[in-house]
C-alpha cells in the first residue's frame, strides 16, 4: 500500500525521456549505434512538468536525487570504462512515488492512471558517463508490471533483442565505437538493494557487432532514492 501524504511538488523524472527518445518500435530497445545518444534529457530542459495545482516549483529536484554513482567496464574487442552520477536521470521507479503523485503525473502526461500499470516505469536504471556519450540503460521489457519486478532485491535476465518477455530487462548502450552492437546472449541484472533509501546492484551482458567483434559489458550502481515523499535517509 502506498503512503497517503500531503500533495508534493511534482517533477517528471528525466529517465522518462529515455523511453521516448531511444526505444524502438513496440517499446523494445534498439541496439547500440556509433555515437548513439540514448541519454535522457535533463528534466530542467525538456522533461520538466508544469506544477500541479497547489504545488510549488516543478523544477526543484526530488529529495535524494543527487546521491550515488555507477561505473561500467567494457572488455573484449573494445576496452573502455566510465563512471556516472546518480539523480533523476540515473534511476526512476513508480515505487518511489505516492498514489497522489502518480495520479498527478498521469494527468500531466495526458492520460489517466490505470491501476496496476506503471506511469513512469516499474524501474529504469541508467549509467551515463560524466565525460562522454558512453551509456548503459536498463529498462523493463514491454508488458512488465509490478508483479514481474517487485519492490526489493531480485535477479533478472537482460534479454536478447527479439526475445523479450515480461519480467526481463532490455538494454540501450553506447560504447563509442563505429560498429553496431547488440546483446548476443542473455545477461543478468542483480539488485542487492531496492527500497526507500535507494537501489544498488550489478549487471553484465555480452554483445556482438555487425563486424563480428565481441564485447562484455559489466557494471555496478549505488543510487539514492529519487522520489519526493517516500524516500528515507
């Protein structure tokens, strides 16, 4: 049961823009491309929501949104590493919002909230380099709901393109190469913490390029909660 708290200021998470800008037909993620910009646009510039009635400035960052970090390592025929920071462009989940906040968000997005279906997303995790376009984004496959990805620790498959299923994750990634890479065998996302304080975990998957080059992409993240009313220290 979600908390029934006073009406808060509302910010559309920047990670929502990731889905709108980078997902392919049918909601499935496209393979990585050279120089791909699968990076969410900052809420202050594009994804910012207008204040709801009786609320304050919608551009104010949610509690805990600046905390945390992530890192990614790519090995194999391409070798590179990068680090990223936390915040609303790094992680978003409906679990970190109250019913009232989600109702407001659904109205701003032009619809009404359907019980049991996510407004933003069940969970999006994004590790964007602080210094380049390198990026790994993990998001639920189309049709995944709260029962498929419950609130708490868990281990999930990262699917191969064309083989989606509820309760698995897809990935959008850019490693700054001139080749197109796609996940070549199912990977794994392991959440070791997912609660009101934040989310931590690791991920790994293999990918193959159109020119037969092969890489392994692995990483870890430790992000603070980016909600507004339900986050705990």
